[in-house]
C-alpha cells in the first residue's frame, strides 16, 4: 500500500512538472513579446538579451499606431474575419444539420469530401485560386480573401456541428413540429440553442483561422487598402534591417483581441471541441 501511494504521488508530481514546463514554454514567447515592445531600440539589441526592462517606453506603440499601416490593416482583418466567421457559422450550421438529419444520395461521398477538404493545405490551393481570381478581376479585394477563408473553414465547421446535432434528441423536433413549428423554426428555436457551445466553438475557430491567415493575404492583395495584419507586420522586415520594436509592439496589438477572446470563451470553446469530437 505504501509503495502504491508513493508511486501515485510520484506520478502526480511528474505530471504537474510536465504541465508547468509546457505552460512556461507556451507563455514565455508571449511575455517576451510584450516585454520587448516596451524597450527602446538600443535596449532590444543588448547582448546578451535580458528580460528586465531598464527604461519603459511607448515609442514602439506610438510608431505602430500613428506612423504605419497597422490601423488600416487591423480594420481590414476585422472586416474579413467577422464576415468569414458569420458566413461559415450560417452555412456550417445548415450543412451540419442536413448531414445529421437527412438521408440523400451521395451523402457518404460528400462527407468524405469534407474530410479531404479539411486536409487540403492552403499552399496547394493558392495557385488555382490566384489564376481564377485574376481572370475575373477579383485580386486585391475583400471578396478574394473572404471566399478562400470560408472554403477552408467550412469543412471542419460542418463536421463539428454535425456531431452536436447528432446529440440533440429528434423527439424534441417532432414535438415542436406537432405544435405547428416549421423545419426552419425548429432548427432556430430548438436545435441551435441546445447546440450553442458548438456554434461558439466554430465561431472562435473560424475567427482565429482568418485573423492569422497569411498565404492568401500575401498572394491575393497588392495595395495597403486591403492588406491584412500578418502582411502589415511583415512590412517591418527589410532586406538588411528588422525593426524588432515595431514587430513586437504590433504583435502585441494584434494578439490582444485574440487573447481576450480565448480567455473569455475558453470553457465554451474546449467544451465545444470535446463534445463535438466525441459525438461526431
């Protein structure tokens, strides 16, 4: 008994040590980014680098917010991410409900197609997308970024929401229809409220994916009026000089909405991923 207790205690201690190491490895780059954003240029290039700040300064933030294209890129990213998230949630909800509740020819083939669509990397799609968009004149527009983002995020959204809809008792829908509710009314008033964690998870996943998307934004935009945040940050990197102060401060500005979103919705997001994965 004593040996078993010691083994369990050692396992518990080892588990906590591993978790602490993983947390430190994950959080340290974020802390270093915020730390460097508050340093002056001379202090950033100090060798060896130190974590302590000798003189706190906001010059990097002022330069990024007032003398760069970051504010315009922030607006562009917000418009593209919010629009793509809204479209993905609506279409993913309807598609997931259709896969969950209806039987039709080609259902299995379409389901497998969604899996392949989820596994398809953006680097494979960028060339045909660029050729098509260039011929129809959609390069350097919001639509050229929203449409590929939606195409990339819809497969997983559909699969996740199907798993949630499978867990909703069909008897509830039948009772609502007996009371006179339409199919769309049943979906909106009965099914969606029950599957709310799944919708929140899909929305967060889509927003984060489009917010940090780089390949499409790099190849399908030419002007600063459409340029998104990942591309705007890349502008601080020159051929011979890298403005680390501006990169770190702009990274801090960009990451704040993402960090706040994940902290506020962390429980719902994890619940949505776990329940959708188990039910699917």
